[in-house]
C-alpha cells in the first residue's frame, strides 16, 4: 500500500464513521471495484430469431475451444512442412604415428555435417494429412454453429407456439368469466338453477388451470432459450417472430440431395476416408529409407582430407507389413462407414420430411375463415346465453369446440416448427441452402 492509498483510506474512515453511526450507507472504499456499476451485456430482452442465434454462437465457450483446435491443427501443418535440423559431429583427438625411429604425437580432428532428408513423396503426404486435420477442425466449427442454430431455432419456435397457446387460454379464461357472471345473474334472477352456477364456476377453474399450465410451458421454453444464449435462466425474454410459412419448399428427393452434399457428419467421414487413404500411402512408403547427406573434413598435421558422406538404413527385415495391414483395414472401414451413414441420412431425412408433410397437412385444415367463423359463433352464443336465448348445452358445446380447435391449431403450428427443426437436423444444414 503506497502513501497516497493510505491517506485515501484514512479520509474514507473519517467520512464513513459518522454515517455508519447513524445507520446510513457508507461511500465505497477507495480501490473497491465491486461497488462500480458496469453496464450489463445481458440487458437486451427482445430478440429476433437471427439475433438469438447470433447471441448463442457468440456467448458459447465451446466455440473458443473449437477455434483453438483449428489453430492447433494448423500448427501440425507447419510442423509437417518444416525440414529436419542438420546434424554436426566433431571428433577431436590425438594421432600417434611412427616416424623414422620414434613415435610422434600430433593433433587429429574430424568434423562432419549431415542434413537428413525424407524419401521423396513422404513430406508431401505428411503435409496433406496435416491439412486434412485442419479441414476436420474447421468442419467441426461449421457443424457446431449449425447445431447451435438448430437448437435455438427449435427453442425459439417452441416458445412462440407456447405463447400463442397462452393467448388462446387467456381468451378462454375471459370467456369463462363472462359465463360465470351470466350464470350468476341468471341464478339471482331465478332463470337458472344451482347446477348452472356450479358448472360456470367449474368451467372458470378449468380455464384458469389450463392457462397456468400453458404459462408453465412458456416458462420452461424461456429457460431453455435463455440457457442456449448463455443468459440467466430467469431473464425476461420477448420474441419477435412468426410461425407462418415455416413449411419449406421441396420434396424428399431434394432434401436428401442437400443432405448428401452438405451434411457435416458425412463430410467429416469423407475427409477421414481421404486422410486414411493418404495415411495408407505414407505407411507403404515407410519402408523406403530416409537418408542423410553431408560433408566431412579430417585434419592432420601434414594432411587434410575432405569427403562427402551419405547414409541410409537398409530395409532388410522390417518392411512395415503390420502397419500397412492396419492402415489398409482402417481405410476400408472408413469407406464402409460412409456408405452406412449415407443410408442412415437418407432414411432420417425421408422420415423427417414425412413428419413435416403430415404436420403441414394438418395445419392446412385450419383455414383462417374457419377460425373466424368459430370465433363469431362463440360470441353469438355468449350473447344469446346472456339474453337467455339459447340453452346451456349449446353454449357450452360452442365454447368447448372453439377453444379446443384454437388450441389444437396452435399446437399444430408448434408441431410444424418442430418437424422443420427435425428435418434440418437430419439434413445437417439450414433448409435455405442449396446443394
């Protein structure tokens, strides 16, 4: 603690003591960053689908790990391209030779320099294998970005559908209250018995219970979406979007073609197969010897010798047959896995497209004209019942039919959105993309 900070603390103590004695809040301690108010990055509460997807991608820590993996794989390419360091050998010594009738001792030295070389073609294969690793890591980022978008899209539409159901349940509660008040007045005027009054109360309780259930589903969907966007689960969230026109154009054949061309899992397997093929070629070349070449220099007192040396192992015993067998089997396994995944993708896309067709056909049954007619019919039944111009059975049947149809309509909208998300997950890319 320096002198300036100590004086500041003494000044704070002199200022805070009277305030604390009066039960008031003291000013913040100098240097205390916890009292500093900073703007919250999560203050935004209204999101479109695009904004929700962007927030989920930007705030997800796994993306940083995937980007680091790409950098790590790029380091492997650099390593594969780098030449091996040259080797220097120094051999100082003493030479003792017989000259005339006596031995003469003199300095003797040998220095040699050698540069290791890989057999031609090996380095090219190693660089290609390293680049395949980079492709896989980059593809993992693309797949993760799509995965996050698919999860957010599904949660976004589920929350929109749940909010629509709340609108229907809220309208049902309002209608039940009208029924309850009308039945109460009719009972007070002697036009209805106790059963009608109890029935209206039971109808109101059922409507309020259904509304509470819908609110619970909205809360659950909001928690899921907030969590995906790395926000507090209880943060307020308002969505700006529509459930209209969610059915994509195209047939199962178009969707399968898109999946076979762009599915990240299939692309990853194809890169793995390419990599295993390169690895098989490299393994077959392992028996081809690497070599070293370099100059040698020997020094004697009355003689100097310069030469060039080359060395290489002789592949007599080990021709890497076991490694070739393993690499060949791995390559065949990858090719077979590609065929298996192609069939699996085709089946998954076909099934998801069929589910989407069914949900879309169900949605088409609820025409806007039908819903408007049902709403007008219920309003007329309410007015007629309030004026004692219709029976209780007709009124209740009209209400039940309308609200059941309206709730079923919104649930079908949600199934269409869910089926579209399921189809996109099976394809592996957004449906806006083309093969």
